C-alpha cells in the first residue's frame, strides 16, 4: 500500500483548520497543522508535505512572506501551494501566483468539498 500523502495546513483559524483536517483524514490523508507563518516554515523543515494549504492573513509572518520563503527554498519550492484566504483583491491573487501558488480560493466562495476535490486532483 502506498504511503499516505501529507497535507500541510497553515491556517490561524483553528476551527476551519480542524474542520479541514477532519475531512482530509477521513479521505485518507495525513494532515499536519501550523497556526502562524513562522511556525509554518519551522514545521515545513521537519515535514514531508505533498501539498500546502496556506492562509495569507497570519500572525507573526504573513502568508505572503511564508509563500515567498517557500518559493526560494529548493527543498520546498516544488510542493504545490493552494491559497485559502479572505483576501479577494485581484492584486493579492496575482501576487500569490507570482510567488508560485498554483491555486487561489477565497474562503467565503469555496466549499470544503471544492477544496478537497482540488487537493485530490493535485495529488493523484
């Protein structure tokens, strides 16, 4: 049997993060969580993530700063990153994509099912 794929969620909304974690674990994924940008980068050093779900408005270090750090890290920059944020401005979306985000979801416009379907399609 293949090893479980690991989804790394960097999201300061603990309720949303836990909801997503429960759903992904039910679908057979291993899930690692961090609750601010700084913790996210530290945990990433010790985690073999297959995909990263990243919020942009985070304590200690913004998601943009974390995404930029991931994009220049040769050990991490091949990991697909999906943004899940309340920021809906075109400029924020473009900036995230310039730093290598493969997909951008606005929290109020996406269901957990849509997000999980995207994760499934990326990791298959």
